[in-house]
C-alpha cells in the first residue's frame, strides 16, 4: 500500500492496519525460519509499510498536540 492510500485512511483504521501488518511480519519471519517463504522481498515491503503508517501516526499526533497548545 502506498503513502497516498494510507493518507486517505482515518487514524483508527491506520492503527488496526498497523496491527495487521505487524502480525503479517511476524508470520513472514516465522515462514523464513521454517524455510517456507521464497519471496523474501515481502518482508522488506511489510517493514516499509509499517514505517509509513508509524510516520503518519506520529505526524497526526504532533499536529494534535500543536493544535491543543
């Protein structure tokens, strides 16, 4: 999922998507250890997606605190 699609999602949906991506990453890493996963690039893509979501959540948190002050 790219950044434009993520920006359009509400914060609550981003948090649930973040949890889903973290679970997916855990599953992928387990599959690598088991020798079942042949497409290792999926781990990299999942990590990038998690980083994008965290960046958006931090930016929203920063904007919320600035508006409150």
